[in-house]
């Protein structure tokens, strides 16, 4: 699933994504930490990975195929 960074707080390493259907989806610091990324920018396109319970476990940059 992909979305756009709506908010990101570098001090807490958490933020909110805006999904393509308009839904806002908060992500926790642990999902950002698992990505290996150092920074996110507002408006940046990202891909999210969820666990079996639906929790966001990683926020990464999308890859082009």
C-alpha cells in the first residue's frame, strides 16, 4: 500500500500518511526506524508494510518496476 507523507515529526520519528483514498493513517516511530530511512519530507511518496494485525511495521520508499 502507498501513501503520501502528510505530517512528520523528526523529534518523535512518527507522522501521518495520506492514503490514495483520502484516509489519514498515523505511523509510529518503530515503523520509521525499521525502514532504515533518515528523513521524510512532506509530500513524499512512501510504501507501507503491515503485520497480520494490520499495524504498520515499516515505511519505505516505493520502488519502480
